[in-house]
C-alpha cells in the first residue's frame, strides 16, 4: 500500500505543487490548510507521515508538532523559510524528525520523505514482555537488563538509562540537552564530557556483541540510535 502523507500548509499553490510531486512519486496525499484541519485529518485517518508548515493561520507549526508528538509517532517534517540553526533546533526539540527549508528541490523533498518513512518502519521499538526491542537489541526496564541477540550487556545504571532513552526514541535525533536532562537531570554540568564518554562506551559494548543498531552522532546537535 502506498504511504499516506498529510501536507499541512496554508499556501494552496505550494500544497498543490507538493501534492502533484508526491502523487507522481507513488504517495497518497491529503491536504490541510490550518492546524484545526490538521488535527481533524489525523483523527479521521492516521497518516504515515506529515509535512508541516511552520506558520499556519490559527497556530504555529511548532505547537502543532508538539501536540501531534504527544499522541503519534509518525514522521513529521517541518517546512519553513527559516534557516537559522536556532530555528532548526527548536523544530527538532518539539519532536520534528526533519527540517526542510523553502524553497526546496523536489527530488530532495521526495528523498527526505522516503528516508523518514523507511526509518520509521525499520527502527520503531517493538513492544515485548516488560520492555521493547529494536533490531537485535532488547531492553527490559523492570529488570534493568539490555540484551543483544540474547546476550546481556554489562552496563552501569547510567549507561542503561542512556541506552534505554536512545532506544525508546530510536530513529529520532536527540539533543545533548535532552539526554543530559533524561539521564543526569540537573546533577551534572552541561559542559561535561560525560555524555561523549558514555556514548563511546556504549558503542564499544554494542559492537562487541554484534548489534545491528548503532549510536550515530548528529553534528552540533546530539545523538541518534538507528540500524547499521
């Protein structure tokens, strides 16, 4: 079945162009011109992915992104004319999976949509008894044990917390701020290199057991767990 993409933008000419582009590349496209229409469309049929404009007539795209992310895990790609790094960080912090600056190349847009859909389908955590699994990595939160291909990883409590949070959000880039807050809270200086050291150790331990997932560095932002 072709992927269902919801395009949310109040620029009807742009929506029409994106609809034609995606339709010609095998996608099923639905449209919304406001935040209200977006929520209604999602409630009627959950899309496989959303292209979301930053500026909407009844709400801003960041707010819409945050609200959608509270209940849904489909890929969200922000569309905006803003290109400052701080704006990109804000979008990602609100739960966006990618950020596309207008004007954009049609081939790149299609490639980015496909990449996010592929990532969502291949790295989404699968719930198992008392935990979840990502590829060969299985994590049990109750027992505080992580296994790769059935073999337990030798982890400290802090290493387990970091790996758990990365795996729970597999396929999403997580900022250093988010990771510090989730793993250490306010008990450590944000400028500490503890995160880098911890990621280095986790990578070695995952590699030693032949895991089919790895922790990738997202330059100037943070880290992301995804398939090798």
